[in-house]
C-alpha cells in the first residue's frame, strides 16, 4: 500500500483539494492507520500556526533627497559661464569699433578678344555705393 504524501495531507488539512482528490484521501485514511496519525499531526500544526498573529506595519520609503552639493556646484558653474559669455560679448564690440562693410564687385574682362580656352581673363573692380567704379584690386 502506498501512503499519502505530505503535500496531499497538508492540502487536505487546509481544505484546498478538489472533490475527487478529497474522496480518495478519505477512503485511504479509512483503511490506513499510519496516514490517519500523520493527518492528525498535520491538523494540529495547521491549527497551531493559524493561531499565530503577526502585525506588520507599512514601512514608509525614505524621503527623496536631492544632492544639494552637486546641484549648487552646477548652478555656480552655469552662472560663471553666463557671466563670462556676456563679458566677452560686451568687450568684443569695444575692441573692434570698425565693422567690416560688404563690398560688391563686378568682373571686367581684361581684353576684348576671347582666347582659345574660352575663358576671359578678368580683374575684379570694386563698385561703390552709388554704382561708380572704384579702385581695382591689385
């Protein structure tokens, strides 16, 4: 005769077996004294363990903390860079008061005859604001 295993005895004591398995356990325990004694010990242990009460309080997570030193160091560095950029921008205007002016140029052919290459040699001539011809570039 094979005896019931511990898992089946525990599930029977906790009343979690389905009806077919529960009927098989009852039939076996009616003829097996050893399994009946084991079942009695399992029921005593389940009763003893079900009487134990443990109160568990909720544990709050620790509060989130910002790393103040890192944040303040980054803020200081950003402020220093901003001041440096503004100072550089302001002094750049003071050191170079003459602003470059855009000059338009037109190309004037050097000779009226076209050479064999198909390209005209040209020299650049500055065009003044009124459209007059200025001095050529040398």
